[in-house]
């Protein structure tokens, strides 16, 4: 008999209100792996031979279940009569026990079960409509089930306190926060459902096998939400996963869709997200290059920004000023959930692979006070960009924002789906495997990257100073490519700060991969520093200094060269230091510097850099 798998996705969104913080805690025991937002590892090894029934028990003690939750499962492999729900006043302890008895009577060793709960929660317990229930009691209910595969997903205040009571071999336990954090209402449910719907199988290291597992959905959720911040809160929340299931725990089957994700720009947890308005005058567009011969549909992260903007029109164009190749009018009633992905299922259209096309959004009946919004994030999609017009499509410009006097462009969040028989896909994304994180302006920096897809390929490094390595190669898969760069920008000195190094590859058809993840390089400059320090942390090559009060002069200061002689005296006679002092942020100092650093003072010439929001340590 096949081993049936029970997913008790106890999405216990027990919410006490409060705060969110984004540290991802993970404890897993498997063989193949998948990386999460913070570099932790999920272990995979999916068993597709699950032929048992699927059973679900969904509970929300605060009110109605999250919109479209039941639909997500019913459209992707679940039978409606295999799903029980309790909402609001029905979510009593007696009804919970009765439904667990029903669940126990229906499931067996080969079945899969999903259990979900949303309500208030505390340390070691959660709130039903008419009283509290402990996680220990819940664990006893789970122990009564015959199934050997149980996933418990708890999205609740202090939900991490459930792990010790619910985690056992053959289970996956997911919580929205750790044991000491509060949690936003449905903050984890929303991205989990997006993942279960289909997206978790494609991105953030999903394995593209037409099934979405609990592990893939978790990885998707923690990579698409900005967990370090929550409105009206002083901290974030930390989703957790304890994975003791041997393989991937299958939740949804998306093989019926008949198309594949082709091009996309997802929102992600580390990006700058901005909402741009859409109305009768202001239209927005996103360019992209399809890798398929037929576009079937798109998903866009749209919401009503204000008022009643009426119908939304979404179209595909070959040029921004040209006619619609296909268009679909979407009723305002489809935008009930704020900032939710909207599936726009056009009539299929034929396209030329790798030509540029545009997704165009407009609201003909909207105005300044009645508008939609489309979410952007920092540019990571390499084959297009966001565009805006404020005159009903007469003139367009690339969407962007200024940061540190440099022009950075943004992409809207979008997903393009398509199909064909013989599509050529661009290479997979390479990774930077070696290179320094800190250095001095005069240094030469060496970086190494590798690619594990099909080859041969050519590499191109972006040095984040407006220059590139240029295409180098060809290199075979697994063969490292090495590139060197100096930041001696014309002038007496280079520019200190953080440089975000990236790399991409292209194949013999000139199809380009996405840019790799960034590796931050912090470059220091020659400075004069005089003053006190409150703390010093030592590494192999550098000192991290928390300053007291000090004077920090870089090479651009008029006093820099005038104080050179004075510095020589200070190095010999420390008591001569008597300059007016100022406060600055934490600094990093190279051990190769020639100044003097003690436990309470610092003075002399150093190679250093001030650490701030634009120059992070990580």
C-alpha cells in the first residue's frame, strides 16, 4: 500500500495584532536542497507517487476565511467535499474536536490532509471563538491520525511556540513568527496561497515539476514579503519551518494549466517597493521579451489605490504607441484584495520569441481621486523596464527614481505565461562564487563566477560604477570565470562606498540570463581620524568601530592636507589632540592603516569608511 501523506497545513493564522520581524528559522533533514531568503537550506526529494485522497480542515476563529482559499485548492487537485471549514462563531472547541473526529474517520495511511487555522494566538496556545486551546492539545489531535505525513503551518502571534509540541518525524511545521513575536493578520497566508496557486513551482528555486510542495510555498512566501517591516509596528516577524518529512510534501497539482511561466519580475523581500497610479490620463507599461511563440496570460500585482476607478483595461502591444495585439477589460469587482496578483487570461496570441513587447494598463473611467496601483521593485529583470505616460499614451518615458545622484530604473511586478513546442530558453542564472567584500580604493579586486546549466556560455560582470567586464568566454558548465577590476576612477581618488557586483551569462544564440544575486563590495578611502571610541570589534583584516566623538576628514576636505603635518605630531604626542569634534556613524578601518587605535581613542591616518544605510556591513 502506498504511503499516504498527510499535510496538516495548520495555517494557524492566530493573530494577536502587533508586529512582524523577518528572520527565517529552519530545521530540516533531507537530501536535495533549496535555499531560502536568508541562505538557510530546505531539503527536498519529492515523491510523486502519492495516490491517496486529499483532506482539508480550514478554520478561522476571527471571521471569514481568506478570500479564494478554498478555490486555490479545488482548482489544483482537491475535491470540494473533502474540505471542511469553520469560520467565526462556528470555530468552537467542540466543533474543532468533532471535525478532527471526522478527519480521523476519513483519512488513512495513504492520504494527504491539510489543516488551516486563523485567529488570535499566544505563547503555547491559540484562541478559538469560545476559549483557548493549547498546542499540546492540538498535537494530541494530530497524533490520533494514521497518516505518516503531516504538515502544520501556523501563521499567528507567537506561533513559533507551537513547534516543540507539533514537530515529529513525517511532519512539516511552518509558523509565521517565532515564539516571542506577534504576527500580522494573514501576512503569511497571502503569499503562501500565491505559491500554492502555481508560482512556488517556478521561482525561488521551485523545481518546475507541476506540483507545489509545502517547502516550495514557504520558500516563495519568505522571498516575496518584506518581513523586516510591518505598518504600525516597531519590528518585523520571522517565519519558521521545521521540516521532518522525508521528501517534499505535495500540496497542489498544477499540471492541468497547460502553459509555463516564461518571463517575470517578482516582488522580493530585499527590494524597494513603490506603488504607481493608473487612471484615465496616467497609464503604466512593462516591457519584456518572451521566450515562447505563444502568450497565454499574465499575472500582475494590481490593487485599487483609491476610490472607484471602474474597469481596468490590460493589453499586450508590440510598441507603446501601437495598437493592442490583445486586450481584456477587468471589472473593479475583481480587485477585492489589496495588492493581490490578478490573473489576466487573454486569448492566446502568437509572438516572435525574444522581440520586445509591452504589457499596458489603463483605467478609462478613473481620475486623480479614483485610481488603481501597480507595484514596482528595484530592477532585476534584465530584458525590459517599466514605462509611464501622463497624457493617455501620447508620450512615454522609462520609469525610474534617483538615488545617490545615479539613475536606477524600476520594473513592475509581472508574470508572463506561454507555450510552444520548440522554445529556446535563456541560460540559467550564474552565481558569484568568490571575491572580496571589503577593500581600499587602490586595490585590484578579483571575482570568480560559475554556471551550472547547459553551455558553453560567455560571462559579463557589472562593476556597479557604470562599467562592465565585457563578454568573456566561452566557458563550459562548471568552469569558473575570473575577472579583475580597479575602482581608480579618474581624479585624485576613487569614490568610497558600496558597490553591488553582479554577473550574467549568454549562450551561443545570444540569449542572456538574468543578473545574479548581488555581492556587496565596500571600498574604503584614506582619512584622518581624531577622537574617542565607545567600542571596537576586531576581524582578521579590519576593525569595526563604534565612535564616541571624533573628527573624520577624507581626502575631499580642505583641511586634509593642512592636517598632515599635525597628524605626524599627534602620532608622536597624543595629548596634542584638541580639535573640535563631531559625531558620525560606525566606521570600518583597515589593519593596514598607520594611525593609532586604542580601546578608548583613535587618531592618525587610516583607510576607512563610514557605515550607513547606503554602505551596509552585509
